[in-house]
């Protein structure tokens, strides 16, 4: 029986063999804290996603699925699926076994860490942790902060980035009107709230408007006042480069399921000192150096916060996504900017459509566009897009209630309470964008094709909902 796939290559010597911990008294864990710079050849073609040919039922029969919902979760990349399939053939424990498969799986886990370190532009002494999601990363960081750290966060943040720090130590800044306003608000707050440890938390790209925040400038401002900065890259990671070192930021977090690697891994990367001194996130096997009747000595480095058996498949999936995104960065940017330009231009031409923005029309954006359609409930718009046109978008307040409430504020109280969000990625096509524009224009001009009723469970189409088809379970 062949144990290894024929294409098997032994772990590259780039993975340091130096042991940093022996989790549960087992085999040494290779330590990877160091940025490994791989020069990757640029590939001009777009990488493909799993399910690119998906067809979905609509009122008018099957149609190609127009995926305009990447800001919620991205599909998996084909390269990610291939990496996972391959890793599963030798799947074994991480840092807990002496067998060959365990050794190989452990090495791949640490290589995945090195790949992610490169993807985020980590400095040699940064720690790169695998978590579950951005939400999980912030929960970890929040627990590891030195006591009495003051956290500064804008009301425009996603709830996962707004809330984990605890109300008593959070200075919540208002949703800014302009970028200059944002700097001024932050500077004033930093001057007003002196404390030994301070952390500014900002998003790299808004999950509502797609607007890109110039994090390097915020980092400069934070550091000028002796504070650290943590960057929420959940909406940036699939679209643009994350660069901790170039931004001079202290921490960054992002999610695999928004980065074409939906296998349950996320990342927190950044300065080691607070992480090494902070309370271990998951107390248990793997996070300890030694346990005796007299006490527990906790590990430092990644092991400290990665108690329990790690999600190695998630880590490998994420590393594969990072490698692919780096390789295809130019092609991805061209594809997305073309689709985004058409989406914005098309929506601009539809009467009654209002695109949400914090900093104004000309601000730099990734492919995330939230909009309202005058006279139409956003929940109905998104249902019509799905049922009548086979388009996937999201509606609501996108877990950013303070921001959406602010942007939709209507002095007469009659404005729409929620918005529709179309978000672009590698699963989106120009045809899908055109279909969305045509569908919204058609809705404004003629109303929906079907009859819709609002119920306590939301909008319901008259007659059978075409999406209620019987589909076999995948297991
Ligand atoms: C900007 C931003 N931050 C944080 C999160 C939370 O990410 P996750 O649900 O992967 O924890 C999201 C999710 O939509 C987001 O868009």
C-alpha cells in the first residue's frame, strides 16, 4: 500500500526544526515565529473557486448562480480543496506523535504558519496564531491585553471588533464623517485618556461600505501617542495585501472563511510580548511547558494560546489560500476593480438607488457595496434578487448597527432601516453584476415579477418558492 501520494515532497527545510515545546510530553514542536519570504511567481490568470458552475433554481427555471455575497463568506479555492485533499491522505496528530504521518502533519502545520506570516507581512519576532475566526482572534487578544488597557474603537466597526474589549475599558468613538474627522476624533481621545497600555482598533476595510481605511496613518497616530494598533483585516484579506510591517501595525486578524479557505481557521498575528505574558486562551494540552502538583508553567509563542489539538486542516487550507492569493494578486485586483467599477456605475444609473458611504463617493474601496432602493424594503429586494434572478446578496445591518443606523439616518424618520449589500470576489462574474443592475432597475421600474407578502418570517413569494427543492444531504 502506498502511504504517500506520488506527488509527495518532503517538508521543506525552511521549517525550523528547533523544538519550542513538547506538548503533553510528546514530540518536539517545530517553532515558527520567523517570517519566511517566498518569492512567488506572478500568475496572470484568475484562480478558480469550487462550485464556479453552480446553477440555482429561480421562478423562471435554473440559472447560473450570481455570487455577490463574498463579504459574508467566500467559496473555497480549487487550490485550497486540492491542498486539503492531499493533506488528508497523511492526516495525523500535530505535535503529539512520533509516527511519520504525525511528523509530516506537524511540519505542514508549522509551514502553514510560515506561509500566513508571509501573507500578513509579519516581522521576524511576531507571533502568528491560528484561531477560528476574526471574532475568535479578538476574543483571544482581548483576554491577553495587559490589565487596565484602554481600547479605542470607532462606532463604525463590525460588532466582532467593536464589542470584545469590554464596555468599561473601551473608549467608543463616534462614526466619523470624513477621514480627517476620524484622525481628529482618535487624537483627541488619545490625549484625553492617558493610561499605561492603550490599544487602537481599526478596520482595514468596512464590511458595509467596502471603504479602505488608511491603517498606516492610524498606526502612525496611535504610536505617536504611545498606543498600539490592531487591524481588522476580515474584509481586506481576500482583496488586498495585508502588511503588518509596512503598516507598522501591532496586530492583525482575519478569517479563513472570508479568504477562500472555509475550513474553520482564522488568524491573529502581531507583537509577541503581550501575547506571551497574557492569559493562555485555551487552557489545556499543548499550551503548557510543565504541569506539577506545585503549578503549571505555560508555554510562550503560539503554543500558549493554541491549547488542544489544532485545526491543522483549517491551517493548511488557509495557507493554500494565502499562497494562491499572493500568486494571483494582480489578476485578482484587475478582475475586482473591473467588476466594482461596473457595479457602482450601473447602480448610479438606477433612479432611487443610494450607495452607502462613510467618506464620500471617491474613497478607495474593495468590492463591497451597500445600497438602498427608494420605496423598497431591502429584505424584499434581496429576496427578489434571489428568487427571481438567481443572485445572492445580503440585506440587513451587517453586524454593524451603529454604522448602518448612522448612514441611513433620516431626519424625518421615514428612511429605510436596512440596506442591501452586494460583494464581489473570485466567484463573481461581469454577467452576474450586469444581472444585478438589470434586476434592480427592473424592480424600480416595474416592481417584482411575482407577488410577495410580508409575514412574521419575512417576505414570502406567492406559490411554491422555487428554492424549496429537495437536495440530498452531502453526507
Ligand atoms: C469587518 C469585519 N470584521 C469582523 C468580522 C467577523 O468575522 P468572523 O465572523 O469571521 O469572525 C466580519 C464578518 O463579517 C467583518 O466583516
